[in-house]
């Protein structure tokens, strides 16, 4: 056994190995050394369980593979060819150039994050955003105010805690959704300290169900947009207008979680429509809005004032860089420069143009690849518009030498990685979600054929 352990090279020797250095590339040396130690420890544990000879080449190969896996998992640019515009695993909505420029201009130094330059006193990080949102909402009377936190789950949690902790909140059973990562609406509500009261059934909830559930302990009705699923067939739900009247008659708050609220030119669920009836509306900033990750809270000024005083806001508030990007996105909306929003530009590409791009990729196929351009459907994704699709065209790839999954894996190992999807045992590459400047990277990978692209 001791002889086997003596065959394991020292960390310093592996650090000096050219193959290891190439695999490590731009990884920091302390990280490389740590990864090497982890792999050597794993080898020692294996030898202790099942003694067997391992040559220096095999040990070096295992170290190299661990380093390569680590590099793949570092944040890097990927090419989204899935056809899913708001892809949660790929960072949701891409940011516009104006937002990136704002980050560079102000994020590299100091700026007046919470300083009122006119008065020389402490200011609010929400003041500029609230002003822009009021303009976007055409709220000239200023009856609404805005506060922004880190994401929409945090927004719902904060609103419920600030306005309904210790009291009952009524929700339709058909809206007790589970969002990404396994988080469920009932769990968020429990964390806020309010008591969930379920009404109706999965597919049918009537106004009478809400009315019969109201007690002296009831504080609010929560309306949750079913962002990541649809219920079809024998269904019934209550319009927000009717819920607003019920809430008004009983002195309750109507709180609406839009999930992915939008403004023109995007379709419903639009924020201004919801605010016509709901006291408080929450939604994500990095979905249909096309901005950075954020949880946006709009509502009656007196209620937002209560929310701003809750200590939980300090823990959930938006960070300074996301705030800068969000401000730039709102300015684009106010100027109606929708084409500058990548999400809108990608979603509105004509199908004929997408067919041309997919055909250009087809003409670049290398050895061992076969394909055809086919009609397909893109989706907005991210729990934004469930059940709705956008007509598109895609390159459908096959290879006599590889299964669809093996071909998908090969593309994922490209530099930059190309992420597609499998349909009918073919890999589809949908140009709707590929930035035009990335077309050449896709074509270059396809030209290499089924040989490893990295």
C-alpha cells in the first residue's frame, strides 16, 4: 500500500506540468493547488479501498479533467440557442448596452447612491427609480410609490410581513404555485408570519369562495399570477376587478404578485392594468421588463411607506449595481427606445429573418453533421407567458456518429458553449435567442463537425 501511495506525485510537481498548466489556464494558482490536492486525496481514498496501480500519466489525466471541469463551471458567456428568451439557467434577460455603460461609468467609482446632492443630506436609493416608474405608470397625481428589493420572492415576503404579519391572507388553491428552485408560495407566506387561508379548488375558484373565507382576522387577498403553468378545460377564476370590490367592501388589501409584470409594448400581465385595482403589485425586474434581477413593489403611497419602515427591507434591498442597470432600462422605456432592449429585439425578430440565419448555419456544416431547417416555436420562458409561443425556425442537427444527447453535450463543450435543445431525437438550434454577433461563433463550431470543439 505504501508503495502505491509513493507513486502519487507531489503537488508542486503537478503544478509545473505543462498539461496541467494548460488545463488551469487563467485559474488562480491557489485554486489550482487546491483542486490538485482534492483530486490526489480522492485517489488516495480509492487506493485505500481497492489497491491498484496508477501510473503518472493516469494521475495527471485525472487532475487535468478536474481542472477542466472547474473552468467550465466558472461564469462565462454562453450562446443561448434554446429558443427560450428568458432562460433562468442562462441569466434571464440580457441587459441593454445602455445599462452596461451605466454600470461601467458609475460602478467603477463613487456615485450619489444615497446622497441628496441638492440638499447635501442623506438621500434615498429609491427616489430616482420611483420618479421614473411614476412617469412610466402615468401617475401624475403621485398616489403610488415604489420600492425595489433583490428579487420578486423577496418582494412578496416583505409586503406580506409588513402589511399582514400575524393575520390571515386568502389565496386560491389554483394559485399556490411552486417557483424555480423548489420555493413555494405557502412557504414564502409562512416565512412572512401571515396565515394562509386556501379557497376554491385547483381548477375552479369563485368570488363566493373568497367572501365566505373572510373573518375578523383577515387582512388581505393575495392574487398570484400562475407564471409557470396553465390550467385548461373546466376552469374558473375571479377577475381582479371583482376581488378589488370585495376587498374594498371588507377593508382588506388586494396584493397582486404578477411574477413577470410588463409595460407596453409587451403584452399582459401589464403593471398599469394591475395597479388600477390592486393596492400593491410585485414583479421581477429581469423577466418581461428586460432589466436586472430585482423585485419591484408598486402600490399606494401610504402602504409603501409602511413597507419602507420594515426592518426586513434592509436585508432584501436592491444592490447598487442592479439599481444602476434598472435606472438605465427605465429610461429606455420612457424614450420608447424598445429596440435597444435585447429582450424585445430578440422577441420581435421576423420569422423569415430567422429562417435565413438558420439556413446560413446549415451551409456551414462540417464532417459528420447532417441537418435541415425546420419550423419551431420559441417561448418567452422564465415563467412569463405560460402556454404562449412565438413562431420561429431552427437548424435541426443529427450525426451518424453521435446520439442527440452526445451531440448536445459536444456543443455545450464548445468555446463559447452553445446551448440547444433536443426534439424528436434531433438537436435544435433556434436563432431567435442567439445574438446576431454570435452567428459566426455558431458557424465556426458547426464547420468543425463532430470533432471536439474545445
